[in-house]
């Protein structure tokens, strides 16, 4: 990432709503700590696969993805998303 891109990104982050700033800081801390999430939200799963949220729902209906419920929140196991793309698991 170039210096100009980084400056723009930081400016946008600093002017973002508090919830967005917290989420970005949590994500950055996770990366710095080397911790990978085990399950992600529908939106995050869509971003990881570069598809729409509706495509994620269709993959569930087709039995390709199997979401889990964590305290009422629907999450998608990262290992399933990686397997779907043929990505190698690092752990």
C-alpha cells in the first residue's frame, strides 16, 4: 500500500463512526496478534469470497455452507469458506 493510500485510509478511519473505528481497530489487533477468526458473519463471508450476501444464502440453501449459531448470531466457519475456494489451511 502506498503512502498516499495509507494516508487516505487513515483519514477515512479517523472520521468514521465510533462503531466502524472500533471494528477496524479490533481487526487490526487481530492481525497483529496473529489470531485468525474461526467463524465470520454473512457479510464477512461474502467479502472473503468476493460474492454477494445473497450468494452466501444460496450456498447455504444448496447445502454447500453450514452456518453455526453462536448465541443467536449466525456465523460461517472460515475453514468451510477456505475449502470452498480450494485454499490451503495454514493451521
